[in-house]
């Protein structure tokens, strides 16, 4: 969430930055609401001061009034009391107006995306994203190239038809070596990240609305999420939500930063608006597994921590020997809450292209303001907002897809990456 004070004092500059995202944002309504709110607050303060002054006058008159006070004295005292009651009624009448304005302002603030970082490339859409680097050689086998779902079904480790029978489309059932490979990938990712000082978290898979608001999924992405009908609970779209909200409404000590967490969870997304896209395979499912990295850092180290986060995600792809490239998203392709973002795209030979497998974002203080996530430095007055960062490291299903396609052999088998063989107890699927 943006700072209303900054929005008030730098309206034109913020309007310009927001429009770099490709939308047509109009901040006039929220500025007008804020002005009305401050006018009401000023009026209430003036009335409260007048009420306090009358209270003092009443006290003074009562002290100075003798037991034989005249009727005029009683009349003056009553007039002051009547005036005080009138002011109290006026103040009371302002309270619902203030509450309504405050709610309208908060609603509008929650709908405004984060400002792009000054270092984020300017562009209209994904066609203007910037390739930063590539790693590994694109695998282009001389034999017939099969898609990962064809390989999985031929090996009998992946079944989509039975998953549809159990649930609906965009679900998969893994069995035998397929289930074991998914589990091995999760174990390998967690082992790698915990060895690099990330503390593992196993969070709830159901979260309340406040948690989704805190990270920016609500109200913007309500239609993308699965909600429990009888409770204020939602299935998580990513571990980012519960892990970030571990510290919601808390004040951490500056010396405890940075905090690094990693978490494996299933993730649930409606994929609204994606019908007709990636209907086959593991790329776009309603339920999928993911290992997420979440960082809570001091604003001064935010940029460096972001680069290291990307490197930590890259380490998984490098260990698996999967070719990939790093893309820096332009302003027009940034996610709602991100100020700066890098995508990792893994090579899928069946499609002869790179596909996203991780998104590593720096949110600055955007999520922290929504979630009231602060820190305090010893010897300093007040608190500051923490910077939050996260990234997939990695999306497990997409990693499996990349392994199946990049390690397919002419005889139809799939050779496992060296780092997975001890976990699987075998060399081939």
C-alpha cells in the first residue's frame, strides 16, 4: 500500500510513475477524499478545543459562584452547558462521516499497485522485458522431442484423465517414480536453501482475509483465489502469503534483520482468464507444489538482498543442470505488489522456448505498510517499515517438466540429474 502522506504531497510524480505500469490511474478521487477527511479532522479538533474551553469556564464559574448565587449566574452556567452539549452532538455527528471517508480512502489505497523502482526498465508489456543473462546450453536432442506430459504418460508416472475424474481439468495425479521425483525435488530444494541460512517454515495452507490483504492478493486478485464458503479462510495461492504474515502487526528489532525463510507448500489458483492457455501438462494447474523464499530486510540492504535472492533461486537450476535465462520485468509487466522483479525462465525443448519457473520480487515497504510490519532500531525514536522480498525456488511441477524434457533419452527413458539420484535411489525413470 502506498503512503497517503506521500501520495498527498507528490501526487503528480506518483501519478506519472503509476502510469508507467501501462494503466491510466487517476488519483484525483483519493486526493479529494483525503482533503475532505483532513477538513473534518480540523473541524473536529476545533470543536473539541472549544468544548474543552467551555469545560474550563464551567469549572471556574462553579468555583466562583457563591451559595447565594443569583439566577443570572445559574442562567449563564446553564447556557454554557447547553453550548457544550450542542458541541458534543456536532462532534458525534462527524464521527460516522470520518469513518466513512477513512474506509473509502483505505479501499482506494488497497486498489493502487506499488510504484516501480527507479531501476526498473520502462516498457509497455512483456515484449519490452530485458534479458539479463543466460546459463547453460539449450538442449536440442537429435531424437524425437516429446513434451513432458507425453513422457510422463508413456512412463506411467503421470495421469491427467484420472485427476479430472477426481476433481476437474488442470489437475494431475502422479504415481510411482513420478510421485517420488516430485518429493525428491522438494527435498533437494529445501536442503539447498536451509544450507544457505533460510529457516524452513511449514505454514497453514488456509489463511484469513487479513493475510491476503497484507501481501496484496486482496482485493485485486479475489477471483484468482479459492475461498471456503462457511469461513473467512482461503486456500493459499503461494507460501508468500502465510510466511509474510507471520510477523503481521509486529515490531521486530533491527538487529534481528535480515530474516530468511523458505517454505514448501501446495498452492491453489483458479487461473481465471487463462482458459485455452497451457491446457496440457504441468505448466498451469489449479493445484501445484512450490518452494518459496521470503526475506524480511532492512531498507538499506534491500537491493543487495534482492540480487542474492535471485542467485539463490538460480542455484537450484544450476545444480539440476537446467538451461535458463534471467529476465528483468519492465514497468508494464510488473506484478501488482512488486517494485522490481526478475523472472527465471527454464528451457523447454518440446516448445523450443523458455518458460517462467520463478519470479523474484522486491516489494519495498508496500506489503509492510499493508501488514503493519515494522522494526525498531536501538537508540532511535519511532519505528520503520521493513522491506519484504520473495521468490519461487522453485515451482516444483515446472521443474519436473524441465527435468523430463531436458533429460529425455533416445530410448524413451529419462536420466535423472546427478543431485537427484541419491534421493531417488536410481539413475533413470
